[in-house]
C-alpha cells in the first residue's frame, strides 16, 4: 500500500504542472488540513533530492529545487544551442501552414511521432498550445509572435504559397477523418 505522501508525489509528477489542492485532496480522500500535513511531509522528504514542492493557497506543483538550477540551466542551454533540425522545422511548417494544428494532425502529415519536435518548439517559444475548442481533450499548437518575427513575417498568411499549401493540407486531413469515420461505422 502506498503512503499518502508517496501517492501525492505520484499525482504531482503525473500532472506535470500546477494541481488544484481541492482536486488533490479529493483524489487522496483527505480533508484540507490533512492535505496540508501530507504536503509538508512530502516537502521534507524531498529535501536534497533536486526537486521540491511549490505551492500557493490553491495549487501545488512539483518543481526543480533551487539547488539544482545550475545543472538544469546547463541542460536547457545545451538543448537551445542546437539547431532545430529537420523534424522540428517540418513540425513548425505544418503548424504554420495550418494556422494551428494538434499533435495528431502534425503526426499524420509528417508520418512520424512529433512529440520531441513539439517539445523543442515549445521550449524555444516558437509555438504555444491552447485547448482545442472542438475537442477539449486535445491541444492545438499555434505559432508565437517570436516565431513570426524569426521568420520575418507579420502573420502566417505571408508564408510562401500559404493559401495553396493550407488548402492541400486541410483537404488531406479531412480525407483522413472521413476515412476514419467510415471505418468506425463499419
């Protein structure tokens, strides 16, 4: 049986960002006061581990400890020093010419998993993710103003052959979705 601090650690790790304390208490079956004690216990147990708990009145998050900032900074600098690479450029192009795309759409157009490329683009501030209005479970990625400035354009419509390529990509994605719907109906 897992202890409440260990369960909290797992939840915060899996969340990967700020988690509402009310949700954490509910998932762990704890009262607010009990959650505060579990958070304090987990914080104590993490001392010297390179990670810590950062909390506000309403949220808690697992983060890198300040003592580990130098080594993490080296990692980030190393990642940012490298060229984008072919995969990231392809991913950026799909997002640009689509005026936003989900990861599954990028994967389908490229024919490979684009998770690493998206992570690189997110880390460099070239794309940003927003909730997809048509499906709240998906994230749609869009170019940032930083990406547009880097490309030397004011908006995605200024890209070479933008209208032609966007229409071709949309048609291909719609064809894929129609084929998926047909196979699901059978």
